[in-house]
């Protein structure tokens, strides 16, 4: 019985060590971004992206920074690109709608 527990513990320790090694090899930085081509005059578009109060209406959030060790472990199980990418796309679509309704000068 003790031999089985010892083998089980050794396997668990080995799995945790592998997880930590793989996590340590993950990139130090992360960035999730999207871009879009928007048919609007530069003035109308600039008015939206330059005003921080308006920025909150169409931009869900930004996601970038240094990937700490816990974040590296998290990235082994969750894909931030898949989690927040669709929200960025929605924000850009909202921006397109907003500037499409603004008159161009």
C-alpha cells in the first residue's frame, strides 16, 4: 500500500513539475488586438477615438501586458484570444456604426 502511495505521489510531483516547466517556457508578454477598416472621415473617427468618454462606449477593453508566472499557467488552459477577441470585434463594429451615423464635413 505504501509503495502504491509513493508511486502515486511521485507521478503527481512529476506532473506538477512538467506543468511548471511548460508554464515557465510561455511568452513573457501577451497582447490581444484587432483592427478594422472603417469608411469614415479622419475627423469623425478621430473625434471618437480621442475622447475618453466616447472611447468607453465602443471599446470593451484593451488587453496587453507582462505575463506573470500565474498568467503563464493560466494560458496553458485558457486562450485569451478566443475569450476576448470577439468582444474586440464587437467594439470595432460598434465604432463603425457610430461613425457611419456622423455627418462628414
